[in-house]
């Protein structure tokens, strides 16, 4: 058990819909990262928050947004969903935001867009 | 084009065999990490290497960071079925802070 909690574990929805994925980091970790994993693209970095502020941005679509709340949990919002958004979405956390950080990953949310 | 190329993509071996897999790039990395991911779970960090030429051992696993900090290898001695999984390398480029870029991974299957 990594200590990172992601909910829900599975999500099935239709094209055009909006969903929210939730992540609770390990106790004491200030950074939260979101990744998307698909068979063809592998694990793609989406966005990072550190202590409530956006710290780094990756290949995140404009239809996607995220935030980190004062209690440090994070939510990833996906809107106007398309078939291609079907993937595993992982949240990870780390203590800081330095060059060498040990990331702890949650078990992921499997999103299926039908 | 993938920043980190991992090879081979798939590997199926018999228990007890040795193997080496690779993670290559044309770019320099400040640090490089190896993770193992099992089905239905998130990746789990195995090792972090930061110095060119560095070698780290984790039981039967040996990790090496290339002298130029552009590539890395993972050698497993006497593989066991419990080593089965997806092995991912990930690197941080200079100036990219904590933005970790992953390779697509190597799927390893160790047959009993």
C-alpha cells in the first residue's frame, strides 16, 4: 500500500460527459502529480501541484483541469469526454518538488468512455 | 518520438535466467528512476540514479546510469516469477524540476 488513495477505481461514462477523479496523497506529502497511462502512449505527465499551487504542466488538454485543496487532496476534472480519453489515470505524491523526488503512486482510476 | 526508448518491449524468459534491459535517450537527464508496475496497480519506485556511471544494486537487480547520463540499464540475475511486471524508466531533464518523463516500459514475463 503506497498510502496514496484514488477514487473511484473504475468509471464508465459516455462521450461529452464530465467526470472528477479524486486523489488523497500520503500523509505529509505536499506534491501531487497526475499521469495518464494508455497502451499506445505509455505514462504521460499531465500536471503537478505543490502545496496548493500549480508547479509544472505537461501534456494536459484544455478540456482537463486540476486543483489541489488546502487539505492537500487533489481533483482532476475531465470534460467533454471523447473516446480517446479512455485510459488509466494515476495520481502520485511526493514530499517536495525537487529534482530527485520519490514518487508514490495510487492504484489508479480506470476511465472508460463509451 | 519518445524521449526515453526502452528495449526490448517484451521479454519472456525461464526462471533462473539472467537478463538485461535498456533505457536510452539522446538527451541528458539530471536523474533517472526505474519503476515496476504490476497489473491493476500503480508503478513502484525501485531505484534512483543521479551520477553518471553510477551502479546500484537491489538484491538480484543491478542498475547502471550511463557515463553521459543519457541511458541506463537494468540487469536481473536468476530471474524469478515474482519479477514479472512492467518495468518503466523515467527521467528528469535539467531545468525541468520534478517533471518526470516516462518510457513506454518493458513487459517482462518469467515462466516457472
